[in-house]
């Protein structure tokens, strides 16, 4: 019954912006740590940004200052605002939900493609 669904990906030009959304259902969203990962062709999946239950955030150095992760507990949704996009940001972006109390429940979305190209 747990479902994590990403949306908002697409094709954008370098320097453009995009906002990804991740809607989660079937979990107690407010106690879950939410994160965005990405995986480019031929590369391993990497952590992009994470937001904890209290609102604290962490970012990969490669996106710091350009990306912003946020959450709306009332909507059971986490967002990733991506500004100043670069070709190297091209990847499939995945949403992850992890129970901050048990540290055992771990759910993934299906991914959404982000392509940055002129």
C-alpha cells in the first residue's frame, strides 16, 4: 500500500529551472526522512539532497547553491527545486523515503527523467 511517485521531470536548456515533486502515500510522512537521488547513464546512484523530519537539509556539493529540497507534510510531498541546471545534472531522479524512527522502512519511487541540453 506504500506508494512513492515522482513527477516534474523533462527537457530543459542549460541555465533553466525545474521543480520535481514526490508524493508519498501509505506512510506516516512526517516521521520519514525524504531524499532525492539521481543516476546518470553508466554511473552509480548518488544522493542529491535530503531533508529530515525537523526540516534540516543536506546537499551534494555538486548541487549546493542551485538546488533546494523542501517538504510539505500536509500534502505528503517533497520537492526539489533545481535552478541553474547544467548538462551534468542529466539523470533519472529518484525519491526515497526512510522511516527516521525504525531506520528499516525504505521506499523508492520509479524515477523521473531530467535532461539538460541545448
